């Protein structure tokens, strides 16, 4: 696959061993978003969104007074 900044590329389906594969503008591979324009802005936005979602999901747990500080710190580190 060739990733380039040029916008005038003609997109064609790729055929390997008799199977046809669709060319896409972006996809997620190993948790990172890869796109045809090689722009990282969307990747940063997705990571911030995932971090915020994780924090607010566990906010009630982290504010629990029954857990000691060491346990809360361990939970926080495992989230990140």
C-alpha cells in the first residue's frame, strides 16, 4: 500500500490471488487510524475521546470513599 499526500490518485480495487479488495480512505489498524492523506488530526481526536470516555465511565468508582488511595491509583494506571 502506498500512502501519499496527493489528492488526484485514481482509486482502484486491488486483486490478490483471485480475491478483490476495496480501496478505502481510512481504517483502524492495531488501534491507530491510518488514512490516505497521512493526517494525524483525526487520530488525536479519537484518542482524546477514548480517554475521556474511559475516565467518565469510571468516575464514580474513583470517587468511592470505600477504596483507599493505593487502590484508586492502581485502577487509574490500569485505565490509562
